[in-house]
């Protein structure tokens, strides 16, 4: 009789054969730009801690202070006894800062997209989603049972054609959702928020935007590309520029009330712990004050992007501190990542299915703490590697 675990061996062998096998490699963070891996110190170009807040003394102190005052756990779900005064106070401050009527905290960005999208849409709905959207959005759309159509990346003419086609069969759908990221996590390019909004108005669709990589980095006071924009539903995460953990929805009061009553991923899960609420609160106070750091971050991003382009790398349409160097074949991305590591740089290779087939890449993500010197070292090494190979 065949072993009941054959499918595991086959799947892993398959991953190996296609250079797609993923592994967990432990590292120790040292400071905002350096980590230790297997005893070696590397410059880290793969973290999403754009402002270095995960290591900021105020963000750390708030985690400790909130823990001492409120304990290490929220001890229950939001609807049982897990809504502390600090949860609602943070939601109020967040909504105010971002210019929305209400905000609601969630466990993680992944959980938030999965559960919110599948709570709002059902099998009579239509979801139009950018082709490069994050896996959590895709899972949310699939889980909802709605009809899912993916439009070519940032192609709003194609999106409009899908909206027009849907209008002709308008009786068929109870609601239509347009789903996009504002800054795309693997290409680092941006969506046109104003045009998406105009389309959602024109076709009476619900606009759902994931602002994970713009928060802290772009927009007025670094509060993202959706702040004060009256987008129907905004999702943001605290695991990136906030240097913390967790996520939120910002929307109208009725939408948040609806989620409190209907969203399983909010109702049946333990609330975020006090330490995290403290860190998020401190980060939210700091972010508007970090204009100089943001300027520096964008200058460094320009330097790295231009340097990569001079070396002949395809950096897609990157317009953020996320800069891909697309190399194509999986083995090439892996080999380049390994060579960089040998020279003291951590730059993780991103392969399908995370990115489309044939677009394996190194994904560089910058922090405002990266120095000009570190970026020049990286470019110098990449230059010597390409002349060698
Ligand atoms: C990271 C990310 C998420 C997931 O957020 P987590 O809090 O890490 O689960 C969702 N959407 C986008 C666009 C992301 O980049």
C-alpha cells in the first residue's frame, strides 16, 4: 500500500526540481540595517522596517510600559472581554489621523484581507482584482465565493472594460468590488488611487485598497496614499513601517459596525496584545515627525534604482523603497542572492508562485538607516558579479 505521506515527498521533490523549494533560515537582527546569519554579519536589504521603528527606543519603551500596565495578553476576543480601553483609543486615533470615520484592529494583514473580503463579498458578488495583488487578497476573494476576475497589472482601461461588461449583466451581481494595493509589494510600483476612485464612483463599485507598503513611507505626513481620500475600505498593516505587528481596516462607522457583527476573523480570535498596541501607538505618534528620514529613504531608493538600471537590471516600475531586480529564471535569482550573501549582503530571491512565472528577482527593500556607503557597496558588488559571470 502506498504511504499516506507520498504526497508530501512528491510535492517537496517537485519544488526541488524547479528550484522553488522554500526554507526557513534563522537570523539575528543586530540594528536597523544589519543582521547576523550563521555567525556572519550581513547588511539587510530584505526587511520592511522602512523607518527603523522596530528598533526605535520609544516604540520599544511603549511595548514595555503597556505590558507592565495591562499584562502580556488581551486574554479574550474583542467581543468577549478583549476590548481594552487601549484598543478603542488606538482605533479612534488611527481613524482621526487617516481621516476616516472609524477604524478596526485585526490580528495580521493576511487574516484581515482574507476575512474582511470574504465577509463583505458573497457568491452573488463580483471581485475585480489587480493581477499582482497580495496572496491574502486573492484568498479573501476566493473564500468569499464571489466571481473573481483579475485585471492586468495597473491596467485601468482593462478594469473599466470589465466594469462595463458587468454593468450589462447588472442583475447578476449584488455588489462589485475593485481590489488593489496602493504600493505593490513585489514590484514597488504604485496604483493610481484617484483613477481607481473615479472608476468605483462611475460604476458604483466598492473600492478596497491595501495600503500596507505606503503607510509610514508615502503621502502627507507619511500616512499613506489613502489617508483623507475617502476610499470605501482601506486596509493597512503594522508589521511594515510601523515596526510592530497587526493590521486595521479604516472605513465608515457602519462598515466597521457590520464587521464587528459579521466578520469571523475579528469575532473568533484573541485581540492584539497590549505590548503591540503600545508599539503601534508610539509609531503612529512618531511617523508624522519623520519627514527628514522619509526624504533620505526616497533619495537612497533613487540611488539604488538608478544604479541597478545602469548595471542593466530591470527594476520594473518601482517608485518606492521596494526595488526589484528582475532576472528571470529561478536559478539565476538564487545564485545571485547566494553570491551577494558571500559578499556580506542579505537580499532574498523572490520566485514564483509569489511572483509571475519567469520573473524571479532579488527584492531590495530599503530603510532610512541605510547609508549611501552601504548602497554603493551593494552596487559595486553587483557590478563586479555581473562582469565575472
Ligand atoms: C505584508 C502584506 C500583507 C500581510 O500583512 P501581515 O500583517 O504581514 O500579515 C497584506 N497585504 C500586503 C500588500 C502586504 O504586503
